[in-house]
C-alpha cells in the first residue's frame, strides 16, 4: 500500500527468526522494520510511526483445553513464548512468577504445543491464527488472552526522518477497511 501511494520501493530481507531480524536491524542493514511499538531494542536506533494494528497476546493450547481466564490459572504449565519479541519484556514484567520457555519462532512454538513438548504458546492473535491455519495444526486453538497488547508498527531508521514522515503520512491516510484487508492477508 505504501509503495502504491508514495512511489517508494521496498526490498525484503529474508531472515529465519525474530532474533536475526533484530540483529539485521541493529547492524543498520535495513531502514524499515515492523515490530511492537514498545520494543526497547528497536526504539534505540529507530523511530516508530503510528501503530496500525493493536493485537492482543493470546494463549494457544491443544483444542481439548477449556477457556483460560488468565495466565496465573496455568502458571504450573510449560508456557512457551517467542524469543526477543517486543512484548516479551512486558510479559516477563507482568508475570514475574512464571518460568517461560523461549522459542526461536512461531513455528517452533506451535509445533512444540502440537507435539506436547509445551502446554501452551503465547503469541499475537493475528500471527497465531494465521500460522495455525498455514501449518494446518488442527489440534490447536486459541483458548484465552493476556492483558498484554502488541501495537504493531513500522520502525524507521533515525537517520531517515523524511522517510519516517512519508511512511507515517501514508499509513495515516489508510482507511480502517484498507488496514483490515491488509491484516487479514
């Protein structure tokens, strides 16, 4: 959408994990990266534009599990979360009494729950829903959510203030319907 209304051209950099994404960004190999607006690491070298998606952190478990009201209810379970995501610090601060297991990516976490290595995975609702469907993990479902919300945004290198302004204006010009269509893809 940004390319179509601004004339900018983006080139994707393919990585295998979020940690590799962060390393690539911190090295200065990219000027734009998406992430959680609260991400302390990205906020050091990048400026976020206005958040375009508000995504709750949900609890994914085996489809036979019942609704989970809160994480304290399952604190004795093996709870996985994706390493170094922007909301990771929020989860650790909000639930200091829980010992979490870090996984490299959403696929590893979901496979772990599907195979019984973990009891649950915490992830954003959009990423969890999409990846469960993509991986055809019919034995998993979202059974609850946490109080943590990820505000998805684009971070622009602090060395690129004009680019920041252009991208922010482009995103602000999007209708709610356009945002919904993009997020659903």
